[in-house]
């Protein structure tokens, strides 16, 4: 009951984001409710909260976990799989609160309004893949909740580049708009075009350095997106442990769909797969160009491995 009353009090007010200093590795564990109490101290402006409380005792609340990226790394699959857990309440759409200025100016109450209704024992999760590569986002998330648990899902950088291109290509095709071949993006003056945005998004160590200015490594769990595709259950088990959830997701929740070529979900007898836009075939790329791409990422990947103290099976 006390937890419900606290949630109601939070929704009466319009919290304001205030600057704070970067995080220092701390052993102190701040609960979601404690964080929300701190937010209450920073504002006195009242707000109508009726729409954020449900008659069944659930309410909208700030997320305690955010899937911060990476784009085309498998964030939707991760969110869908995590939603199998009864203690997870997931926002359906990408919110883009911290990276889109017009959204961020709306304040935390607007952010709360985008969240699903949840019970006090549940963890609210939102995912916006663009957060990982947006320079302003780490500090903004920290200012809201320095104890936030962050999920980052990564794939082989070269594969992620191809997936990035594939998504934009199909978006143009659906609108009957022409789009250049991938070679036109990857090659510039006869060499690899390192200014291509899709390549910059795959320089993980640069973006990770920015996040580590505000959050210690033990607050960021890295999901191996390549392994999640091939064998999802072990990766989801690790996520459950990181979020301190009881082990509720089982191997029986996953089955391989031969037609689609990837794993789908089985939940309480219902079977569901990701949208048809997921798992699209990548364009054919000249072997020599692929080798240039792999060679370019070799050193950045090495720096990333050293940064996080972990290696991945990437080219």
C-alpha cells in the first residue's frame, strides 16, 4: 500500500531535471522508490495525475531499466523476449525522450505518460536504440536516475552496418523511392567511406566511453546480439540475473521458425514472431569490400574489448 501511495504522490507533481555530477562507482544500491523521492524534492509544481493511475492499483512510473541500443543490434527482439517475464512492463514504442529535443523539453511528466501501467513489483522498461550513440543522452539519463540499469545489445559491427543499410533501403522501397546501392555509401574516392553514418554507429568504444563517464560498468549489461539470434535463452538468463528478476523465462518459451529463419516466442500457449521487417536478407557485397570493412573495425573492436573487459566473436 505504501508503495502505491508513493507512486500516486509522484504523479501529482511535475519533476524537473537538474544538473548533477557524473557517477562514481558506488556500492550503494538506490531503489526506484528512493530515486523518485529525490525527484520529488527537486520540484513543487503540481500536475493532474488522474490519467496515470488505474482503478486496479497500477500506475505509470519512470522506467527503472532502459535498453539504450544499439540500432539494428536486436533491441526489439530483446524487448519482446524480456516481456515474457511477468515482472516486466514494457513501453510499446520507442520514446526518444532523451535524444529528441522537442520531447525532452516536455519534461519528466510527459515521459511518464509514455510508460505502460505497471504494479509496484514490476520493472518498467523502455527501449530507444538511438540513445547509445547520442552524446547528450548519458548525462540526461544520469540526472534522472543515477542508479538506472542499462541494457546494451551489440552485434558484429560489420553486420550491423549492413543491417543499418538494409533497413533504410526497404523503407525507401516501401515508399517507391529510389535508393543508392550500398557500395555508393561504403566507397568514397576508391576507399572505404569512414564518414558513412552507419560505420560511425558501429564504433562502439567511442560511444561506450561517453556512457562510462556517468555510469559504472556494473550498471550496463551488454547482450551479445549475435548469440541472441542463434540461441536466445542463455542470453535472456543473463539479463534476468542482471535485473535481479526471478528466473521465469524458460527454454520452452523459444522455438526456431524454419520459414522465417530465426527464433520466435511461445507464451502461455500463444506463438508469436517478430515483424516481417526483422531478419531481412542483407545485400550482396563484394568480398574485397567486406574485408576492408572488417579490417577497419579491427582496432576499434580491440579498444572496445579492452574497455569492457570482454571479447566478442566478431570479424
